[in-house]
């Protein structure tokens, strides 16, 4: 009897008696009719480069011009490839962050890490922080006027906006752009002009109150977690508000305070944004809104009245694009922990009840991190939960989920791959533990130096709760692919007759891969005994560092 229950995706239920369908490090594959025909082992991780000092990367990105960048600890690196060898070049020092997101316009690249924003200019390889310098100052009544503030940190060319609790001296006004000039610039003093590099401002009259300067560019939101680009402008959301800000055209360093848009169809705060099909999608806590570029001023974006939906986002870093749509971990006023994709302007649930139960058991889901990639025609959305310790992978082409997991000390844990960039023909990922850059490789059968343990559990059918004798279980897998040396790879089988509460002893068999050309080998377990009237749950697993393809299971 062919066990069709063997075929399918992961489905771990809230009841132990129902938890009979685990699929870890095995990717279900289907035929053109959509029928599940078996499983192939999840691709391995091939080490491409160790990051200096073992620093853990917080983000990796391939820009529109083909250049690839990574932030690891406090360093921005550029990746280059020659003869399949990856090299790293430092491009400057940044503040540390746990997750970094990037975007670019072909001229400039901006990346954010939940604390600061940084701008990198491709032509000069110049890196600078998109800063908000705001401080008090004193100014002389003199020609030229000298501004004083200890360790002000300003440089020539910085643009300032001035304000006061009282009265600025004659010659200075609010709502006017002033430029710091090189003349008279010291660590604790500076002069300003109405033009870049122009003549210093003279002051006269009287003054009162406390004066404050703010660098222009202060419309850039502090703490932004995501960054996007559309029609010449960069866009970033301001956490804990309903605002997103827009840069000047082709100028990622200038963010005017007036270039702000409010997301106010619902009274909830913004979480993150993404650009898809030349539309801006802004996710809030419990809702989402779609905007289009109407060329308006000061902010060019106008809400699409048809693009308001009542599913928000539980984790900013769960937002990812692939296969012409957007995926994210959802949340709204009635609950959270459902994974959606956008179908037009309508959120479409793609997670399963069992997955949602597993997610909602986690104490924290707002730290979820997702990435997408396409390999061998399959499009994958991969979402990891740092606190929850799990990684779920959705194969968009088959509509089936499976788990990716590392295995150590007898325990499965979150898959170590966290961030992704397609560069030099490789799917590069960064791990969150060892400070390495890996490539996702179908011909590699380990996660770095770690063995990959795969696992598949399934339920044998029962009729009218009758006790049944199981004489033989046969696993049909691809054989004759050969081994690379050492002992023949093995596969383990165990079973449970009480709904997964207790298990039989483990029984190991040769995996049946055999030497090259031995295509007829099979994996068989005999004399499996009598069931107890409940559906028997079987579990198969293995750690062979070889090509793994499971085709079917037969029970007699």
C-alpha cells in the first residue's frame, strides 16, 4: 500500500496526537499537475568567505549597478568576485545594528539599521551618516558673525536651519537655509553664508533667548528600519508615528521636514514600507495603505483609495518581495501571526493553521526576519524567528511549507542563513552566529561544517480503529548516486502507536544510496508488529552528506 500521507508539506498541530506531519530540511516537489511526488534535500551552505574578526553580518545587498555590499558589525564592506573567490574591501565605519536594509538609485545607496541612516556615493565611494545635528549656539554681533558651540561636529557645506526662543540678531532669520563655510571653521566655532562657499553673514542689532541650529536633512526619520526608492526619491518610515518621509529628487542626503506624508486611514503607527509595481505600500500595525506618485508637492505621494487594507505588519523585517508580489507577517486588531501575500490590493493568507499556532506560541514575533530567493525555478519566502528559534520556508510554486533548521546536541534550531543577495551568480547569505558568508548550493550537503539532518513524519491510515499488523515499511529513494567515502549512509525509523507521546526504539538501515549504478537498492524495515487501533505515526530521518531524494513509502 502506497502511503499518500507521506507526501505533503509541514503541518505541526497544537495537539500531540495531531502532530504527525513534520517536514524538516526536505523540500516537497510536485509534477505539472500539482501532485506531490517526493522530496529533495534542502540545499547546503558552501563557505565563500569568513568575515574578518568573526563579525556577524547584519545585512547584504546587491545594488542596481551590480555592486554588492555588506554591513558586518561596524564596517561597510564591498564584495568583489574573481575566479569564484570572494574578497572584501572596507568602505567605512558605521554604527552597529542587528538588521540592516538597503536600497539605491544607481548613484547613491542608503542603508538603515533601526538607529541611523547612511549614504554611500558609488562614484566616489564616499560614506557619510545622514545625521540630525541639533544643538544650541551663541553668536556674536559682528562682521562676520561667529557662531560658537563646543565640539559642534559641523563641516563646510552643511546646511542649517536656525531658530530661537527669543530673537535672532539682525542678519539672521528663521526659515532660511544657511551654509557652514570653511572660513573661520574650528572645532568649536563656525561661520555661515547664504550660499555654499559664499561670503560670511554679518550681524547687527540685539538678540535674546536661546538659539538652536538644526542640520537640513533633518526630515530623515530616526530609527528607520526599512528604506525604499521610487521615481527618483528615497522613502523611509518614522517608527512610533503615522509618518513617512521623502527625500529630494536624486538626493538621498536631503530630507526636508515638509516632505512628509501621513498614513491616517486608520489610527495606527507605521511599521515599514516597500515599493512594488511603482506603487508605495506602507504597512502599519493593523492596516496598510498604497500610494502612487502624483507629482504633488511638497510630498509627491497620494493615497490610492482602493489600496487600503485592514491587515497590518507584526515585524518590519518580515516584509519581502518575490514573484511579482509582497509577503509579510501579519497583524491586526483581532490577532497576529498569520503570513500573507498581497493579491492585488487584497491580503491573501498563505500560512497554515498549524504554522500559525507555532508562531503564536512564540513569546516574541516582532523580531522575525525574512528574505526571498529563486533557485531552479522555485521561488522561496524564508522567514526566521530569532526568539522563537524556527525558520519556515514557503515554496511559492508548489504552495507548500517546510522547515529549514540547523541540528546540534540533539536539537533542531533556527536555520543559520539570515540575509540574502544574488551576486556573481551565487545566492549569498550571511549567518547570524559564526561571521561567515555562504552560498546556497544544491550540490553541497552540509550547512558549512555542520551535517544536515532531515526529518519526515507521517501517519499510516487505519480503518475503523482496528488493530493492524504492519509487516514491512519500504522507503523508495533515489539510489545509485554513490557515496564520497566512508561508511554507507543510513536512515533512521521509529514509530508511535499513541499519537506521538511515546516512541519505539530507533531502527537504522542502510539508506540504499549504494555505489554508483546500484539503482535497485531499497530501504526496508520488516516485522513492525501490531498497532493498537490508533493511527501509527512513522518518523524517518537521516544525516547523510549526500544527495537525498525521497520518492515514496510503501506499507504492507
